[in-house]
C-alpha cells in the first residue's frame, strides 16, 4: 500500500524507515509512532507535513548516551528555557508600565493599550472566529484580547526603538510582520472559496505532462557469487566460503574498474569457469528486486555505472547498468492529485495576496502582526 500510494521518498521500499529515536521526525509524528507496540498500526493522523498511517515493525531498547553526545542538545534546551524566561520577564515589565484596559464583548472599543484602541468592527473583520468566541465563551475571549494586548505592547516597543529609524533591523522586522500576516487568516474559509475544476486539471496536465514521468527503465547485467545457506552449514564453513567468494568478487571489480576490462565479457568468463558464479541480464526495470534490500534508489545509477558489492538472497552481488530507456509519461489519473495540490496552492497564494491588499486598505496594519 505504501509503495503504491505514499508521497514520501522511501515509498520504493514500502515506506520502511530505519530505527530512529526521539527528536528525529518532530513531536507530532513521534507522539504517535512511539505510542505503538510492535505490529500495531496507527489511525490516520496529520502533521504540518501531511497525513500519515504508521505501523511499528520493531523497537529496540535505547542505551543511555554519554554527556559528550548530548551536550549540544542540553545546551540548546537550557538556552531555550532561559530565553523564554527572559522574554516573559521583559513582557511582564512592559505590561507593568503600560496602560491596558480590556472591556466587555458588547463594547465598541474592546481593548486599549496606551494610546491604541481596538474596536469590535476591526477585530471581528480580521479575526472573524473571535465573534463566536465572544458570544459563547467570554473568559476565552478575554484571554484572546490579553494575547493581542501583549502583541501590541511588543509592536509599540519595536516602533519606538526600531521603526523610527531606517535601520536594517527595522526592514527585517517589517518583512517578519508581512510573512506572519498569514497567521491571522482563516485557512478553512480560504479552502471553501478556492475551487479547482477537472477542466483546469486536464489543461494543466496537457501543458506540463512532459514533466510528469516515471522512472527511466534500466537494463542490468548482474553477477552473483553464490553463498551457502547459513542454516545448512556451520558458521566456520559459511565464513570460509564467504571470504573466498568476496576475494573473487573484489578481484572482478578490480579488473572492470581499475583495469577497465569489459564487465559483461569478464562476468561471462567467470560464470563459465565456476558453477557457483552466475551472470544474467534483467529486463528493463524501474525498481531493484526486493531481495536486494539496497538503501539507494535505482535513479542514482545511470548507464555504464557499476554498483558496489552487496549481499542479496542469492549471494554477493554486483551489477552494471547496460542501457537506459526513456521514461514513461504518467497518465492523468496517476498525477491528478499532485496537479490539484499545485493548482490549489497557486490559487491560495493569489487569494491571500488579494485579501491582504484589501485588508491593508481597510484595517489597521498593526493588528495583523
């Protein structure tokens, strides 16, 4: 299922990732992943990267890391803690010196911060969801106003110390405000207004379909140095045979890589001399055989490239890419979801830009911080 439908880069391997510890994929993902026992499958859940379904294939007990290995993370955690304490302290000092007044939800002026007044018409135009909050939960609404008051205090401080001077810091802060403008927009409202039609998807596909192609099929020449099955021989005998075959394989690689001998001709000679050595050629394929268990993609191998030595189910294996065909253009059905996301993203950007222009002409820009 993952191999067929996943959008992640490891979909070729069925979505399998190697063992990982906390701090690798983010809290939202890891809170689900580390709650699963071996064999359990999670419900569908979302993070900022998309929707996921996770199955726990295995778990290991972690060892306690030395101080040298975790000192950087500890230093970062302590810094963040002290930074938050510093920010809260500075904010508390600003609030102690400011004149802040929060009125009732029914008032025309809902909030005063020094000389700044926030009216209900401006607030509900920019934050429409707060109108419902004001009617249903006065306490939560008061907390929202308190949060806006804190942002206004920071804004007033920045205006006084930076905006009054044409410094680089002032320009950077204005850019920061513009980027974070999107935090005040209702994405659900945007989704309701943005429509992507089937005709638009078909038109986009016809114009761009040459960019939507599959993997270029590759024809491989494969040389296998057969190893005995470990369960049928003793450990000593297995490793004696393994070392012998590895020496022969490395000698072969020296011939074809260093001495530039022909891969196919040399491989065929070896295969006729020893029944434990097999040479064969694949059909044109877009994925490595599953039993190869390679951690790299077939995309990384162009025509003429020779692989490193690796172990497959048949034994020590090495291959060369003999030929590469043009990739297949993917059908509309295969890429329509991706095209939809591209078109929706473009329309969302245009919608936000138009809304931004309209809002900045009507409302106080400082509220949009």
